[in-house]
C-alpha cells in the first residue's frame, strides 16, 4: 500500500462509476467484512471502509481498524454497523439517504400492484404453458384505486409511497413514532392497531431497531382484513415470516409483496410455496441512476472525513472523532 494517499477498503465490487470516484480519493482495496474482522488486509493502514448493508461491521471489526476514520455504508440503513462502538472509538458512520427515496417508493408500489393483481402467479401461469385463454374467474385480484393505504413509518420513503397512493385516489393512513405533519389534508396519523384494522394495503417503511423487530407478528397480522395486502421494502426482520406464511396459507391475509427477508438471502420455505406472495430479491434501490447516486454520496462522505470534516450524511456523532492531517481530496 502507498501511504502517500488514503487507503479505502471496499467490501464489494461496486459500479464502475463508484469505483472510479473512490479511486480519485485514495488507494482502493477490495476486501470483505470477514477479512476485515480477521485482520487480513493491513487494517492499521485503512483510513475508510465502504460497506454494504449485508456486511456486519460489529464491535470486533471496528476494533480491528485502529486508523479508520469512517465507515461509509452504501445504503440508507445502518443497522449492520455497531453505532455505539463506532462512536466510542471516534469513527464516523454515514449512509446514503434521499437519493434512493423515489426509486424505493416505486418498487414498493410495484409490489403492491403485483400482489393485488396476482402478477407473479399470472406470469408463472403463462410461462408454464397452462394459460388457456381469458376466463371470468381467472386470478381474481383486488382493486387498488379508492382503497385505504396504511403507511407504517412516515419518513422520506413512506411519504413518497403515500404520494403514489394519492395518484390512485387512495385514502392514506400513517403511523410513526413521532407526530408528523401529513403530506396532504386528507391524510391521517393513527396508531398502528387502527392502521392495521382499517387499511386495505399496508406498506412498511421503518428502520430495523430492537423495538421494530417482529413488529408485524402473529397478533398484529390477525388485526388486518382478510382481503388486505402487506408490502415490506423496509427490513426483513420487521415481519415474522413464519407468522406471515401462516396467515397467507390460511387465507387470513389476501397477499403480500416482499423485497426483504428475515434471514436474507434465505427466504422462509413456507413463503416460497405460496402463490399469493410476490418475492423480489432486494431491488428497492436497484436502478442504474440511483445506484450511481448512492456511490457518489458514499464518495462525498468519505472525501469530507478525509479532509477532516464531518461526513455529509452522518449516522452517528462521535464525541471525539479521530483526527488526521487534512488530505488533498475532492
């Protein structure tokens, strides 16, 4: 490694545009979270770590990085990083908010529509060669327009989904930990139980915390209408997958659309066997434009900290950040 420039450890090969941009800031070393934890890549020389949501950057990994100034997560979530230990060690953690809001909201609404209208089951029917022509009762779904949309977590993405719902002339209910002003006059903040009872579609948009793990469990699923649809583009463990599979199999819930999973990348086998659930492989932010924008946000966060400034998008606030001589970076 050339100690004349910063060393940036990247845990996965990112888009060319992002790798090139990080290369402008320093020497890029491709590694893995496991290797970082086990001391395989000269951790004492690493100035910045660029990680994915799937990378566990735990306390032990952070302690193996005595020179690291920042863990820049290539994601809006940071539940993979031990924020408390990073703060104690004086390491910044950053994320990529804003740039993926609209793209993730698009995907959430796509799942909502696909689940409501049995798009996945219909495609499998056509591809199997079993489609024999139009029938009055073929894969009857439920209408989306003029129904009630419940948004759990009314942050950036939740609000963007609510806007899409209004385009379908839906009534919007939302719940959040804190009081929040509605985006429109006809939106109403309610408690979670009321939202689950009254909504025809429930879309989850809250971070994974100790309190939100299995928020949607067997008891809360039982509150939902048997004609309702559940969509999860937040974090897999927010939903008890075993309980969800039971509800779907027992027709106590009409359908679901999932982009994230409790034990990702594994999916509960009972869900895989069901036709009334649409399963996507964590595509929430998966558009070319958004992934490039996420990479640029990561680079800006890394560049700021290497200059001696806080990151543009801090996810923590170390009381005593590690100090380094300012680097000549942009």
